[in-house]
C-alpha cells in the first residue's frame, strides 16, 4: 500500500500523475471517497500523466467519458447509475481489462460488476478543508511486484 498526504488539488493530481508511470494497457483503477473527496481531481492527474490534452470533466450524467492519451482513458462515474443493465448499454465489460486504462468513480454502487483485480484508490478527508489522505492499494496478481524497488511503499 502507498499512502500520500495531499494539501491541495494540485498535489492530488501529481500523486495520480506519478501513478501513471506504472500503469499499462488493461489496468483498472477504482476510486473510493465521499462526494467532493477529489476523485475527479485524481482522474485529471491520471489524464495528464497519460498525455491527454483535452479538459477532463465529471461523467456523472454520461456515465463514461473517453479520452485519448498514450492509451485510451475510460473514465466512469457510477454515482447516478440505477440498474446494472445500464452498464451493458455503455459496453462496460469491454472497457474493463480492455485496450486502455479504466478508471471508475463510485465503484461500490455496483460491486458485482467489478473485476477481481484492480488498483484501489481511497481518498479520505484530512484535518483541514484542503487536506486529503490518499491510499493506493494494488490488489491481485496482475499488480503484484509492480511497485517493488520504487521505494515508495
Ligand atoms: N487536497 C485536495 N485534493 C483534491 N481536491 C481538493 C483538495 N483540496 C480541495 N479540493 C477540492 O475538492 C474538490 C474535489 O472535487 P472532485 O470533483 O474531484 O470530487 P469527487 O470526489 O470527484 O466528487 P464526486 O463524488 O461528486 O464526483 C475540488 O473542488 C477541489 O478543488
Ligand atoms: Mg467526481
């Protein structure tokens, strides 16, 4: 597990940007945290790290936004999802372990739809309004050893 302390949105984005160096095609990042925790800020950092040059916005209503970088970035927000069938409608399964990086806000809305292996990112409030604690937990064989020798865990 990697743990970071962030005291500004820029720091949250740069933590995400540095995570990108370790990410490969087919990876899945699950983003946990309350409303306003900074999940979308984190995705902005991932996008920057992948070289996406368009602005990243929250896909709350669209459920999915797609960006092109060194690999495609599939940004899901399941907050407003009501029925599991809606995920089929947007081709959810194709994007999980697909040809790019899949990032999912509010994954706990539909836990049954999630893959078995993922990088879990948990963003918690800190002691001040701008403070956050960011935990990054790679889970499963796919991610095992990827952070070895990086000195950050
Ligand atoms: N350290 C920080 N890290 C991230 N965001 C911060 C931080 N400090 C303040 N903020 C602010 O908190 C807000 C985070 O908004 P963001 O849309 O990223 O949250 P979210 O977790 O995606 O919420 P939602 O569940 O509504 O999608 C932004 O307005 C950002 O400027
Ligand atoms: Mg968001």
